[in-house]
């Protein structure tokens, strides 16, 4: 359980650190260390036992975006929202290309797979084999 709680705090601080880009390194480290100490003190004071209680502490601090915006304002730096992750286009292009190749192959096969009428036997009477008559048993 402690590991999950530590992961929650580590993720919060990691995200905050990313949003503090542009603030001088020493000031940023000091802020992160102060927040980490504050979180640890709150955990000890409240005897936090569950992840939900820890999340409440983090929510009272504010989201990483709100804390970073306040820190940027105090430092006089410009707060830039992190860019959304770029979506990769090449997997879609490869998939679409493969689909086009399959369609082209099918069209090619259907177009050139014609049956010549001289190769098909003409329908005629069905030939059946004679059925042998049952032999009397003695």
C-alpha cells in the first residue's frame, strides 16, 4: 500500500516538475522539496492509511497545473501549458496502403479470372450407374 501511495506522490511531483519548466532550477527544486516535505508532514499528522486520504491532501494543494501557474506568476515567468502528445500518422497510412493493395489484388483477380466458355463442358443428361439387383440367398 505504501508503494502505491508513494507512486501517487511521485507522479504528482513529476507532473508538477514538468509544468515548472522555465523557472530557475534552484527555485524549482526548492519548491518541489517544500511540497514533498509538506505532503510528508500532512501524512504523518493525519496518520494517512489509504490512497484516498492521500489524494485528498494532494487535491487540497491544488492540481499540478494550478500550483505551477502560481509558481510561474510568483517567479515572473511565463507558464506554458504542455503540448498535447503528437499523434502518429504513419500507422494509419501503412494500414490504408495495405488495404488498398488488398482491394487492388481482389479487383485484379476478379477481372482476370474469367472462365472461357469453350472450357466449360456443356450440360447434358446425367449418367447414372446401374444399380445391381439383389441376389436371392439360399
